[in-house]
C-alpha cells in the first residue's frame, strides 16, 4: 500500500484483504498507515495459507525500495488503487 503521492510504501499480510484495506482507508487502526495516510492498494498477492503469506511478507519487507517499486510496476505500472478489484 502507499499514500496519495506514492512516496510511502507499506507491506503487510492479512487473512482478509477487503477488511484490511477498509481499515486503512477509514483510518480505523492507529499506527504507521494512519500517520502517513497510507490507503491506496497498489500491489497484492494471494497465497494458500497464512504461513506462506507471512513468509512472503518477510521476503518483500527485506528487499530494497527499488525491488518493491519494480514489484509494483510489474503488476500495476500506473500505481492505480486496486482496492475495487478485490
């Protein structure tokens, strides 16, 4: 996820993407995403279980900013909000 200006990147995992995106958009949970107005879903992946989701989150988080940007660009070159597509 990112903010309106695409200059903040947030990586997380959840068992319910629609609910989690709603929480970010409505600022229902205090923390990093609320503070930096991170509410635009620009990339997501689906996995078969939470263990693999957590593992993938760790892999993405440990990568450089450039790698994260390339990953987003590979799926969403325009960085449009994908929340309506889930």
